[in-house]
């Protein structure tokens, strides 16, 4: 029987939990979990542990949440775990070389893109927004760069006209968990994981998203705006100006017809809005200020929008 690996799992958000659960349920030993510190969340701003921290607590796995690995004491504590490998999934802290080198087989990252495309913080959203036909998961041997380490494995997923950041997030999270289980079994059996250097000439960067990224520019084509809406669903969401107010745009469809009206004009009761290049977007679900999400007809009947209005 192959000797189980001693693994540290380093992750924070929901995206990371399936991989932790899959490894925990397998033959290897999750020695410890590293996650971002508990922080205030929700309306009551109650301090809550991260999803990864919560899973570890439920299953009796020791949790560490340093705010930095710069202090020597944190590096020493990590080294003292006597690890075979660390699995890193959306952890949120920079790992210095001493930490990368501490496990016998280093640190392996589950990244939600087909590297070297979409290095950085928001690869899932950017792949939809930029109109990629596919994305996927890359297992990567970590180095000091930002998602620059050698590739161990890749698997792809198609991006369709209905793909949102949420549906893609869930699919990639599950794919990553399946891939890391196989990789850990291979590592335990063979004592190594072959890797291939990335082609840096093909790299591009997906920066951290902000709420301002959600502002719709109606002079863009309906196709571009549709991709933006799906890419930023559920966070940070997309919105448009309506007088002094903001209306959130939650879902839409591309209309094959054309319009010669100014971009941003509400054309009819079906929710068709003129966009750039004569294209038309059909709004399906919107949220007026202070109200719940509603279909376009309900927004029209409630006088939150009117035919002929021009979104700013």
C-alpha cells in the first residue's frame, strides 16, 4: 500500500472547499489547514470564519490563520508540520520562498484558468467577459511569481452563451477537486509530478474586480454587454444609471434585430434596449433601487422604467 501524504491545505473561499473535502475524504493525511483570519460578514457584521476554516473546524483539522508569513516564527511553524506537500486554492496570502520550499514536494496550486491565460485574481470572470470559448483548471507547481509556475495538469470546460461567473465557479471548483485527488495519488505512488514550464509570451492578467467594473457602457455591442452581465453575476453585479438612481441588471439576452436609436434607449415593453453598433439587448431581470429583483414587465408596470427612457 502506498504511504499516505502529509498535506497542508491552504485556501479561504467557497471555491476551495470541494478540494479540501475530497482530499480529507481520501487516503491522505490533512495535517493542517491555513486560511484567512475570521472577519466580519453580513448585515450584523458578525465575525465569521472563512468557508475553508469552517469545514476544518467541523472535521477536527487544526487551523492556522496568520496575517503574513514574513515573521520567522510563522515560517518555522509551517516547516515544523513536516509536510510532503501543500495544496493551495484561492488562499489570499503571498507565500515566501521559505514556505514554498518547506514541504518535500513544494506547493501545488489549483488555478481556475488554462494558464498562462488569465493569471491573477479574477480568471473566471475575465474568461467570460472576454468571450473565451473555453477555460478550465490548471494544477501548477508554485514559484515566487504570480501564477507563473510550471504546469502539472490541465483540463478544460466550454463557456456557453448561458455561462455565468457563478455556474463556471461551481464547475471549476468541482473540476479542481477531482484533478487534485488524482495528482496526490500519483505523487504518493511515483514520488514526483512531471511539469512543463509556462509560455510567458502567451500570458495575460485578470486583475481584482471592483464594483466600478459593473457599470454598463451602452455604446458597446449587445454581445459585449451580455458577456459583462454574465461575467459579473453574482459579484460585483452590473448596473446602469437611471436619472440619479442605479438600476441593477441581472440577466439579459442578445436580440438579433437592429436599432437606429441612441445607445441606452428602452425600445419597447419587451425590455429591448439599443446598444452600440445598432445591436439590441433584451433585459430579462432587473432590480430598481430599494426593490427586489423583477422581470422587465413588472419594472415597467411599477413605473421604475419607461419606454423611451435612455439609460446613462
